[in-house]
């Protein structure tokens, strides 16, 4: 799987779907070779009001190791139905169960499991950020020297912290541990 942030969405009036128009070449997270188009796949993004938005995404094949990778746009968290901003909103408690007056909202169990998933992966995320971010992100040495949790810094500095961190982790060939619950999808 690769996650991209450089793209535009083109709305197709005939079928009501959003097609992803990619702005950059993707590379294999396993061997860094060029990825080429293989097929298009439909994926739905779930919003907090219960609406589902259809997106046409690409499946890519590696010209080096021949592995296939779904090209996920950064709106999506891997293996989750809901879009990433709904998940980070729940983790940050911007979206809470108190707001949820519709049965179409993510259920309380789903939101609790997102928090469990996040807590489970926190040490892993922190480790990856700490070992690679000074090179990849050009972070100031002074931030690294303070031993402040980098993950918490990103959460403080960026509203789209989850999208940003997931892209960073998955495109380097790393992954997060899954947790089985009603909001997950393969
Ligand atoms: Zn490859």
C-alpha cells in the first residue's frame, strides 16, 4: 500500500464518483522501484453523518519486485471505513459520543476501539518518527534533543496529523498493528 497526498479529485456527474487525479509518481514501499497502473478500484469513504462518498482509486504494480499496491489517498486510514479526519477527530475528542444524535454516526464502540488502536500503536509510531523524521522531514535537531514525544508535537501542530503520519509510515514500508472491530475493512 502507498498513500498519496499530491492529488486532485475530479467529480464525474454521470456516476457520482470522485476520480483521483494523481500529481506525482509513486514508488514501491518494498523496493523503491517505479509503480505502474494496473486497475481501478472503487472505495467508499464514510463521513461522521453516515454519508458515503465513492472514490475511484488505483491499484499499482511494481516494475521491480512485481508486488501490487493499492494507492490510498490520504483521506483514508488503512483498514478503516471512516475517513481519517473522523478517526483523528475521535482520538482528539473533537468528535465525541455526546455529539452523536444519529445512529449513522460511528458507534461508541468503534470510537473506543480507534482510541485503543491508537494507544496500541503509539510506541511504534513514535519509534518510526524518531528514527526517520530528522532525515525525512528535516526536523530541527533541538526538537529531537528535547525527548518530547514527536507524535504529540505533530498532533499539536497539524490538524491533519493522522493523514500525515500514516502516509509517512506506510510509504516507508512500515505498517501499524490492526485491531479487529466494526469500523475495519481489508
Ligand atoms: Zn517493488
